[in-house]
C-alpha cells in the first residue's frame, strides 16, 4: 500500500513593508522645492500629499449647515457717511461688536485698481517656478517673501495655498525689492488701503464713544503687512483647507477677494460663507482691537475652503497693526470702569506678535493668553 506524499506548506510570501511615513521629511522636501502648492499642481498630481490632509473633526465641519437660511455678513455703504454719519457709525459698531466681519462698498477705490491688483498678484504666482523661487524665503529679510504656509512646520496639517508677503510699514520694503510683475499695483493698493483703513478706524473710534482720532492716534495702521494668497485648484478639496481657522492678531484687516469665494466666518449660527460682492472690501476686527476696545468689538475666527474650481482663487489682505512694537497696549482707560474692569493685561506688540507666530493658526487662544 503506497502512502501519498505529505504536502509541505509553501512558505508565506515575503512582504516588503514600506517605511513609516516621515512627515517632517516630507514637509522639508516640499519646502525645499521652493515652488509651493502651485508647483505640485504643475507637476500633475492627482492626490494631495499626506501632510495636507486635515483630521476628521476639521473635515466633518467644512460645509455650512443647510437646515436654516444662510445669513450674510453686513454690507455697509461708506458713501452714506456724508449725509448720515451717525447711521454709518452705528452700522459699523453693530457689525464690529457682533460678527466682527463686514463688507464695505462705495469706499472710493477705483474698480480698475481692484481688478489690476488681483490680476498682478495672480501674474506673480503664475510666473515660471524659477522666477517665484527668487523670493522664496521663510524670513522677511528684505521685506518680501514668497512661501507656502507661514506655519508649515508648526501646524498639524498644511493648507492648500501659496502666499506672497510684503512689509509695507512702518519701514516699507524698498520698491526695487517688490517683484516687478506686481510692484506698481502693490504700491498703489497700499495707499488706498491706508486711506480706507484710517476712515474706518475713525468711524469705529466714534462707535466706541471716543473721538474720531482716538484709534488713529495709536498708530494702528502704521505697521502693515500685505499678503497675496493664491489658492490653486485642489484635486481633493474634501481632505484639506485653503486656510486654517484663525483670528487675525492685529487691529483691522482689509481684504480684497476675487469672484471665486471660499472665505467663511464663524458666527453664532455656525460657519457662514462670505459671498464675494463686486466692488466690495471685506473688513474684519483683529484680536488687538478686541483687546483695546475691552471687548466692545469682537475678533472672529475665519477660514478659507480648499478651491475645487479649475480657476485659481486670489485674495489680497492687508493687516493693519501699530507701527511701534515696543509701546504698551491694553484696554483703553476710557473704556474701563468699576462696572466694566479691564479684561486684559498690558503688553508690547513684540510680545503679542511673537506669541501669535509661535503657535499654529488654530483659533483664538491668543486673546486668552493676555486675559487677566
């Protein structure tokens, strides 16, 4: 009787395990390309690198609720100031003390300039990578730097955008340092933002029951940084954001957005879209003005969604800050009393800004740090 041979089990297939994902290495390699998110899109990628993917708790909250009509942030007609100043002051006070965001129309900026500065910023970001690389830098040594994500190495996840930053005050960047492709428009835009910013600070000062000059006396528009954000098409917009939720640290932000949109602000109704309005400027209160006003005015968290459109989204923000970084700031004495004591301690702008840039753009912990 023949016995059948015993089958020996074949060895398990050899598996080559892939090395663990090294986020720091991936981020460093991306930064060293000096060509930003635009460079990734130009390379033809169809999926976004892992370090751009945000955690589920962020991603699940990306769409505004649809179970109630979407409110809109207030729109204020600045031309009415000539015949109804008190009404405009009240509209600004109301917006600044509730949502912290509003749009202004009839502000006197030529529509041609608004179009040309958006176009010039778009041209900068769409130059060949070798041209953009000339100013790619994480330090604003010359007053100009092109980067992707100011908090790239500190944040939990990167955002799908590139930025050109230009220091406009108190010591402005030398004109020749500003990329030629957008130089003329940037210089003109800065002048108009200062003009509109000072008008708004005067009206907001009156809204606090102070004289028109009180906020401008503090030099709140002397230290300015202009940022030109470029949000290219994102192949997986449901996995990342264009700009993380944060509140701006300075006094006031003047934003020009194009027609694509994507900006959202957090309100008592949840996140709402800031719909692009032709010819309007978007204004928001920063943390510093919330503190100076002893919380009469409120800064607000805002974010930008990743761009699902084949057309890039471009926006230009100018942050209005005090020029003197060593001066002490805190709630104005006129706005504190036994009934409403000062809610914050005094600090220098240097301390304030250092604290902001040490943390990632992750909401409003900055004001809490300076709270009494």
